[in-house]
C-alpha cells in the first residue's frame, strides 16, 4: 500500500493516508515513515488490534520503503 505519512493525534502514533483510508502503522521503520514522506508499506491490516492510538485502522507493517 502506498500513501503519505503523518503524525497521529496522540503522541507516538504514525498514520498512513492512502486513497480513501487511514491506517495506523505498527512496526514501520521510523527512519523512513516520517511525517510528510510518501512511503510504500507491506503487511496486514488488523482492525481488531488494541492500541492507544484512536485513529486509523491498525496495520502491522512487515516492510517499509520510500515511495
């Protein structure tokens, strides 16, 4: 999935905005997934995951690259 990274409303939360969706990135490379960056991530959505972030569908990232 490809999109733009932004900081979440809560501290420490990283959000990926893709067409029509927002995902909470869990396990993305912090050196690549920085606010304002366009990235491509691979992984799996986990809508039932418990997080302290109140924004986006949780997405477990297995790889992160600049996009």
